[in-house]
C-alpha cells in the first residue's frame, strides 16, 4: 500500500478537489452533484469559516482525498463536530479515508475538545460504514428518503462517535 499523507487544504488544491468530486463514486456517495463547477469549489474553499477545517490526502504528491470538518457554533452544541469526505474513485480502498479520519479525529479529540463527531452516510455505502465503525462510530438511526440520487430517494444512517475524554 502506498503512503498517504494528510495536510491542510490550500487554494492551489481547488482543481484537484473538484476532480475528486467529478467521479461517480465520489458524487454518488456524498451530497455533491455531478459535474461540479470550478467556481463553486473556488467559492467554497476560499471562504472557509473559522469553525471549519479542510484537509486533503495525497499519494505521491497527488491530491486523492478531501475532508471537511465543521464545529457547531450553537452554544449548546459546541461540543459537536460534523464532517464529510470524498476519495478519488481510482484511490478507494488504499487507506485514504483512514488517513483523513485519523487526522480529523486527532484534531477533534486532542486539540478542539470535541465530545461528539457526527455524520450521515447512505445505507448502501458499505465500505464507508465499515470504515466509520472501525473508528468507533455507531449507527444511531436511519433517515428515510434522506436524499435524491440517481432518480430515486435513498436512506442514510445517522452515525456518531463519542470521545471518552479522560478526567
């Protein structure tokens, strides 16, 4: 398996991130639409709010994955973060998602004092669900007709991971 490195997203990564979400598995497994525009990704990544962090994963200097994590700003949910990620279709199953999740969980657990990390994942995304479970995420419920994809409504699981912060 090739070495995966993770770093903060930079402006120069915008085209590579756009390319990730042009592939069928990436846009079908997320809430992204097919054929993303460069302007949409430029607008999104040039104005990341202070409560959000964006990462890319690289193999041999090529950006092959993207993860964004956002901290809740509501006073009663400041202990919560949510995230989304995508992996280039040609690099799935090569540890990219694992590397991105490890980086994000370390940030949340050890630096941002996040107690709960949440995500939604389509019920038919078995590889992602298995990966999330390896990192301690649990299914908390099923969201019926959560999103419209490929001409039909699909369900998603609400999953979360609780940090067992030591006192």
